[in-house]
C-alpha cells in the first residue's frame, strides 16, 4: 500500500503515539523490572587493561585475523540502446553557484570494475547524470564528468558529454555512489522514503532483523522499498524465541542459538548481531561461539558493546577489550555499533586508541557512528539504570522524544513507568569529532523513521548532517573522507560475503547504478527531537538500480526499485 505524502513542514495526519519503535529494538524492559549490573560479566584478568594503563591501553595480541577481501572484479555488462527521445530533468533550485573543484591528474582512462576502460561507442544511454563533480571514493577519481547508466549498471564515466534517454542535470552538484546505511532497521513502508531524501540507497539492518531471515525478506518485499535492503541475524530475537530473554543461556541453549544464526546466514543474512549491554546474560563464551560462526561464514559480528559508561566494574575500556578478545580468539571481523554511544562515551580517545592498537596487530575491527550528541532509547531500559553516575548527566539532560519536554525527578519517574522514548544528551562534540576522524569508522544511522515519530532525528538526517555540519561547516573531516565512510567502507565490510556489495559503494563502469547527487553548499539536516519527520535538504537526485527515485529534489513514490542484498548471492 502506498503511503501518504509527507509534507515538508508537518507530519501525516496520524498523531504521535507511544508505540514501540526501533530506537530501543530489543533493549527495553519495563521500569518495574530494572536490570541489575551484572558483576559476572567480566573478562579474564589477562584481557583487561590495568588501572594504571587504562588511558594508554595497547593490546599486544599475537593473533591473526580474517581481513576484508579486496574488490571483486566483475565484467561490465553490455548497455542497452536507447530508443525513446531524450528527456532532460533539471537539477532543481540551488542557493549556491559554487563550481566543483576537481583534483588534477585524473586518469586518461576512467576506472571500471573489470579494468576494461571506457567504451568508445556513441550509444544513447538509458540515463545520464550530466556535468556534476563525480567522486569515486575507491579510486580517488574526482572530476567534472558525465555518468552513463544502462539498466541497473553504470556503463560509462566520461569527461565528454553523453547522450541519454533521460538526462539529470548535475551541474554544481557532487555525484557520488549511493549512501549505504550500515546500521539501520527493517523497512517499514514509511521510513525508507526519508532515507531517500537523505541520499541513502541501501538500508542494511545490521542492528538485527526482527524475524527469521526468510520472514524478514518476505515482509520487506511486501513494502516494496525504494531502497535496497538486507540485514544481520539477531541473537536477541533468537533468545526471545527460546524463552531465554536477558538471562544466561545454558550450553545446549547456546548451541541452539548458534544453529538458528547459522540457518539465517544460509538464508542470506549479512552478519550476526549481539547486544550484551541489553541482553546482560550474554557471556563471553556465547559471544565467542557466535564469533566462530561469523568467521566460518566470512561475516562481521556486529556488537552493541556491554558497557558504555566509566564506572568500575564495567567501564567502556573493558567493553572494547571484550570485543577485541572476540576478534583475536575467533578470527572474525568485529563491527562495533555506534561507537559514539557504546564504546567511548566521554572517553572516545581511549576507545579509538585501543582499537587502533588491535588493528595494528592485524585484527579486523571496525565501527560506525552517528553525528548527534544524544542517544534515544526506552526509559525503562537497563541503559538508564544509574544514568547520573554512569554518564555524568542529570534529569535536565533528558528529553521526551517527540516533544520539547526536558525532565525533572518526578517526570523522569513517570517516563520510566510509561516506558517512554527518552533522549539523553550524554555525548560531547569531541566524542563525535574523534570517532568521525578515525579512518576505519563508518557512518550508520541506527534508526529508521516510524509513524509515531517518537524516535531519533538521525532516522531522517544522519547523512546530510555529516556532510553539512561536519564537513562543510566544521571541517572535522573532508568531503572525500565522509563519502568513503558512507560508501566504500561499508561495501568492503560486506563484499567478501555478498557479491552484490562488491558492485556498490563505488562509482565506476560496471558498478550498480545506485547514485546520489547533492549540493555540497546546501545539504543539511532539518529533523529534530520534536519534529523527526522533517526531510533533509540538498539531495537533488537519487537513483537506485538505475531507476530515478528522486530528481530535482522531489521524490517519486511510485518508483520502488529496491532489491534484497544477500550473503552468498550475486
């Protein structure tokens, strides 16, 4: 069923509600069942940084690890001759006429996945994205150029003009591979349209799917998403199915959990998700067993770390050390989810140093971050237990999602009883800056908009905010660095498992025709805690699988070209 159009200045007619949303996922508990901090969730002493060395922790492990495979070279499909008369679609209004500033020394032969070079024919392409600053983060190609697309494939990148049945005017715009959201939630028939306006073409539920993989794929397909979709098998869902919940699992139960994860991986899941901070009964042994399975399948183990605070026992350094131990003992790739809120709150420099040291030993550890200084989850969840001490914040640093209400002691207690979504301003600008600056950290939203509108504005504005605030306004990272974090880095994380990802995250002949064109002078987020539905601005054109979903800043909701991204399937 088609969803109603969302206005720029207000939500659809349905009012906000208190229904469940993706921000809490499986991490919610009611206020009357608060979870205790578990003293038994401890690493062996030999894996813990000492009190003396915690701030300058260096992990001297001697283990090798599986590394991410290099780019698969695929043949360039033959393009299709265009037959219809050419149509030119405008770029849409711009507030800036700043010309692109291409680098020098561009190659005479433009990059292609199979190394065949640029075709010399003069065919009419299905679609041409014309005259933009084309940036391919993998090869470093950066020049004013024209992109020819035939079917679902980029067939040509040319410094000379091309002819297309449809031409998208990209003058003054940056033309990049479509953004890959490495940490999102399942399509719901609604939030994906806001992803399109944010430049996202592939929405990956690496925070865990809600169902067995087969069911997830069926439900997602029913929504006919405009974005590509896939996800990780979710250990929390399996724990619920086995009636384990947040408790400790017996050895036979762990064996069954691993078997269920294996079934999902064989059905096309792209990774394994675990969240020991919420599922406090998850032991190191359980994580290791799943890490071994991840290594066998060549997929990442995506971890919501055990601790996100700085209180002993249970500091974030210990949580990062646990993730490193899993990578070192199993050889799997470990991806740390939203490291800004779960691996470095207030101590991001220390967390980055730990991981840098482990990576220098050959361990495949990556992370993602979102560009906001607050997180959102259910007030009844264990994460809010002792929040003042854990995060160094007060009641006034809490805000009910979907409202402008900041809390006090009394309203906080009521929010816990009602299990409201609450935003916690618990991160500093330095936390975000430091995480974004790390070359192995990607961008992931950790959200998809849902109808109650009581979740996080990152569901709508994550990628535009990086480009507008952290690149253009504050210069924390460069444009090329930001695009790499949104495209080629997540593609490389998954491409050894998924051939479909080996054709994404890059803009080359032979690549999948997922393309985003945006105005670097105007792109910005508008979504807020109070108004999470406000679409970003500055994204002019979006193509998914060669089909134009957005042109001149207007989304066409009749176009729904998203396809499943599966492990082991081209």
